C-alpha cells in the first residue's frame, strides 16, 4: 500500500478537485506508451494525488479518474485503506 508523502498534509486550494480531470489528462497523455523512466514520476504523482483524494475529496468520480490514469500507465498498486469510503473504487 502506498504511504502518503508530507506534501499531502498541505491541503488543496478551493476548487482544486474540480480541475483534477484536466490535470491528470495533461500529465498522463504525454507518457502513455513511453518507457518506465518517463512514466515513473507521473505514477508517483498519481499515487500521492489518489491518496490525498481518498482523504480529502468527497467525489468518487475524482478518485476513479486518478485510479484509471494509474492503471493506464501500468500501475496496479493498491492505494488507501481497504475500509475507507472509496475502498472499492
């Protein structure tokens, strides 16, 4: 399971979660089909973002967007507690 970084405790600006889909798309599209060296930093970012979303965001779709982006990049790791509000997302 992924452990959140210290950056997670900083919180997000108001409206941040409404822009996540565009942010994730902008980060993921350029590295789809690229090597691990290019995908790895994006996967790390998405893991941190998903861990944060699972704690701070009340929109299941946002968590699913992030999880799907990780999956597209080949990351199959589990994020978050198995008993959290989005445990089955």
